[in-house]
């Protein structure tokens, strides 16, 4: 069984960024369907995706919803810095602050996860 942590860093500012988040979610779905362990972390500008993808009208919402159980969380510090703290807090996504108000990516490495950034 593979163990993969997917970190979404892409913001919401471009079509290319949409492609990156969709590719991250597609990888998560593929891993999930093959019974691999997968954890998704939204970090940096990637925290902006939470309110976008929570919107049922967004084209990527069904894909997001399909992998939502594997979302480990979003960076607390970055959610504040990118102006989406209230929206993330209102969602079911946990705000992560294990290391200096940021998610601990090291914890994934220690547990044997491969870390992939989008």
C-alpha cells in the first residue's frame, strides 16, 4: 500500500491553477480507489480553493466531494494570510497549525508518506 500526502499550493488566480488543483484531486481519487493511504493538505495560496470547491456550482465540486474524506486540512496561518479563514473554518476542513501555525509536512515524512506538491 502506498502512502501519499498531496499538498495543494496553487492559488485560484488562473486557468493553470485550476488544472493543478484538479490534477491533485484526480491523483487523490486514483489513490483512494486503489486502497492507498492519501492525505490532502491545502497550504499557501492553495487555501483559497476550499471556499471555491465547497461551492456546489463549481465544476470541480463533485471531484472535491469524492475525495473530501481524505482531506487532512488547510494551513491555519495561510488561510488567514490569504483572506479565507472564516470560509475554511465554516467548512468541514480542519485548520492545521502543528508547526509555527502551519501544517507539519515533516510528520508525513516521518510516517513514511511520499509528499507531492501541486
